[in-house]
C-alpha cells in the first residue's frame, strides 16, 4: 500500500492567554509594560508520514529526520523551533501571558534553558512528595530578566508578620496630634492661668498650678486647680469671693496648657541631634521596653502594628495629644553554628534566608572525609526544647539530586554538624591507639630490603 504523505509547516507560537498555569509556560506580570515574544515563521515544509508499508515508511521517516535536522541547524535553536523574529506586544494589564518555553524573552537570552522545577516536578514528575530527578528535565523559565537577573524578582515576603524579639532595636517616632478633645480640658500640674476680677483689679494675677495641684489666690489662700476644667475653677472662685465682694465677676483664662505633653516632647526631642522627635530603644531579655510617662511595655512577640496600638492606648490615658509610630531600626542578630568536617567551623550571621547547603558554604565547604549522608542539624523550639534532624546532602552536593528534600531552611541558633566518615574514624583510631599509643611507648622499627627480595 502506498504511503500517505502529508506536508505541513512547523510553527512555534507565542501564546497570550488570560490564565497563567499548566506545564511549560512562563509567567508575565500583570502590567501594561511592553514585553517581547516570539512569532515563529516556518521557512521549510515538514513532512509527516503515515503508512502501512514498512520499507516506504522507513524511507519517509529517515527523510523527515534529515529534514528536521537540517531545519534545526539552519535556525540555530536548541529546542528545534523554526526561525523566529521579534515582535513587540503590549499586554492587557488585566491578562497574563502564556509563552512557550522554546521561545526566548529577549535578545539577551536567546536560548531556552532546560532544568527541573522542584515544585511542579516538571509537569507531573516528582509529585506526591517524591523528588524530581534529572530525568525529569525540561524547558523552564530561567532567564526571565535576562541581563537583569542579578536584580531578580520581588520574591515572596520572608514571613507573613514580623514579630519583635529580644535585642531588636525599635525607633519610636513621636508626633503631636493637635486633635480636638471630646471632653473639656482639665488643668494639670505646671499649667498656667490668669485670674481676673472686674470688681477689684488688685485680684488680677498669673498663677501656675503647683506640684500639689493648687494655686494661691489672694484672700482665699490655696485653691484646688488640678484635674478641674477652667469653668469649674471659675465657678469655685466666684463662690468663694462672694464672702468679700457682692459681685466678684471672676474670669479664669488659661495661658499655658498641655505642659505634660510639652515635657514628653522635650524628653524625646532630637531636633538638635539626629533630627525629629524620636527615641531609640532595645528589647530587653525579658521582652520589654521602657518609655517615658507610661513605663514598661511588654513587646516580645508583637507585630509593629500591635505595638503601635498598645503604646498609643497607654499614652491616650496618660497624656492625650501624642501619637507614637514604632519603626524597626535594627533586627536582633541571628546566627548559625557550623562545626565538624568543614574548612572554617564557627559562628556565622544569618543576613537573609539561608539553607543548610548555604550554611556549609559559609563555613568554607566540607572537608574530604566528611560524612555528607548523615549531616545533623540541632534546633531550639519556641519553648527552648531541643530538636534534631539528620540530612543526606551527598547527592545534592555532588550534583546528582536536583531537588533534594534534605535542603532545608535554617533558623536562628541552628547548629550544623558534618560528622566524620567511618573510614576517617578508623584512621583516627589507628593513629591514637597504635601510632601514638603502643608504638609511642614501645617503638618498633621494621625495614624491608627489596633488593634482597628481588634476588630470591
């Protein structure tokens, strides 16, 4: 039977879709920026053969393979796409683009990269908890930013909510709200008022509320003024002066108020130093900070928003009119400890998200003889209980496992131990027992004359 020969043109398209997902696609952000995609143009026909005659089908298959090989050589594409041209496409901000992996993002990254996606398992491989291996390699989105890869994407936040801990440094920025009070203002110690009488100008004078909360009035002596409104003080003075005047006509005018607020402002004033009204404090080992006018505040485990609410509620009860905004000035230092068979054991600072292999790299890599199959990580829980896990990093560090499940994230104060291999332990045992022990106490020297042995 004659073979049925059909010819068609091979194409690689740049797909623009409304939904991001599936296998072998790359992600494009939802914005109106211009991106470049490939519009593939096939320059040669591709022959596809369907036949029942074995000889003819074989010859046609060979022709197809030769044709595909020539086409791949002509286009220069590793993935076998047809020759392509760049076409600028303006994406709809409400949509996302689906780009085939055989296509490149820009002229700076013209080739597709093959690798393993450890989350998706490269379209089905490595799911259900199993590791994806190199045989699951396929096109992946590797050079999305091309020459801008050193900047990289805006990854997910390190933690959903940052909670304060011991040794965190917090800068508290103070601001006078000048909001209208819902209740009449009550005089405080240090406030200043003017007392006047239209009947007897000799009673007129400026008075300061004394530390005991009183003011001194001519003819009346000590009169309580603190924790009273201006109207309440005026009525009290009016009633007291009726013993001396038929119509006292007393007027009380506040000339200086909010002195407690001004005192607090002076305490945190940095306008002649670093600038602004702020105060820098550190979380103590007991998890507290000390603030003027409100005292000790427990902050350990609180978010910055929770701390702001707590502080402002306390200041509203003590000194209305002041708003405080806490700012994380410096995080408490976080360390990881690496010891055992590494080049430079010691304590290292965790400046960002760090994995166990990165921790070993901080220590200068592992030594020959280190047991990479039994790397131990010790950890302290939130209640200081001791936890431990054993990891097999040999395949990952030797490049045999692209998605090692043992590549875990490190936490503050984790201890990484790279133990010795059994052969190294045996070598040390021989060195200690025999070389330094028995031979050290009873030196035994032996020699072998190879010349005489050869004459035998």
